[in-house]
C-alpha cells in the first residue's frame, strides 16, 4: 500500500496562498491522490482528488508532479476558517474494496 | 449539512448500558462506513458496508455491532463498553467502493463512556 508523508504543522497568513506538500513515492499507476480536511471535532471534508493531471475546483488546486511521487494542495487565498488538519491520502486496496486510510495529516493554522 | 446525518451528536453512557448510534444518508450512495477517532489519533476504519452487506470488519471488538438495514441507514449498536471506547464516531458514505469516489462524512457522535 502506498504511504504518504506530510509535515506535522504549517502556518499561513490570512489572504495568502497556503501550499501543503505531500510525498507519496511508492504510489502505483492506478492509485489516486485524495485530499481531505478536518476542522476541529467535525467530520472530514473532501477537498479534491487527482490521478496524473493538475486539478482545480472551487476550494483548491492540486498539483501532481510528473513522476507522481509528490503533490501539493494549494488554497489560493487562505481564510481563518481554513484552519484545519489536512490529510493527503492515496487510495489503497485490491479489486473493488478500496479503503480510505487516514494518517496524521498536517495541521494548517491560518493567522490573522 | 453534508448529506450524512448522525444522531445523537453527543452521548454519555455507563459501561453496562446498551445504546445505538444512527447514521442516515439520502445521497443515493451504495457504500457506508464507520470510523473511530480517539483523542490525538488518526481515524480508524471500523466497518465497511456495500449494498447492505458487510465487506470489512477491522478486528473490532464484539461490543461494537454494526447493522445496515438498507442502503440509506447504518447503525452501530454498543454494549458493555469500556472507558477507552470514548471517542468521536464518524459515519461516511460513498457512491460505491470503486476507485475514484470521494467520501461524504457526517459530523460524528461524541461518545463518552463513564
């Protein structure tokens, strides 16, 4: 199963871009990279996912390197409400029983 | 509201009590999950259901008993719990188990065992 490595914590100034890195050097060709976040004491919230190409939605952008061994989640204009734990997850499993396994994630603190 | 509703939001129970957690989704999803999140620990997958059949049971003690009567509802029946079972219990659903589908989580039930 591919594993991910994320920094334990990061700080970002309000209004600036937050760039959250993730290493997944053992990712296989058919595994997706997912990003979720969890605001304190709430359920995780899906942000974005991708396979090879860069992706963008209303919440964030996902940049995946050409070799797929790392990726970066970009919040273009961070707000105080973006303070949360951000999880980078590689979808694992065999056949159709793919599971979503959470690690410790990165605690992003957006400062005023 | 995420589309996945969990009740109750908070629950305090004694070690000899029997209680149930409820999860409901009307997103048309076919797969549902129970996760446990203890203080300062990552989420732990407990059970996975697909089309009302259990497909995963991650070595969870028998004092936790899941039930999925239909594709919209998932229960977690609790009995003779221990204080270390105190945690946030999260329910999630996804379109199905296949690759490429994100999960929608509920807000969780904060359980305290006294």
